[in-house]
């Protein structure tokens, strides 16, 4: 789901898209969801896009 959010969130630049995706996840995801995503990403989640990994780093 993180990949889809990063791919579809509106923004003028790639950096803004990453920031907007992170803001979306902070706002709408539960703490449990974000914790699981962070744990997943920290274990080398190969299915996360590079931009999704950057967004995870901001939440």
C-alpha cells in the first residue's frame, strides 16, 4: 500500500511526493500500521519502491 500511496499522491516534485506520502501515512495510518511498515522496511523489504522507502524514513 505504501508503494501505491507514493505513486499516486499529488505533488509537483519527486521530493514533495515523498513528503506528501509520508504526511498521508502519518495522518491516516494507525500507529500499529506505521510501526509494522517501519519494521518491514528495516528488514530489507525489497518490494518497497525507493521512494516508498524514503517516505517510510520520514514517518
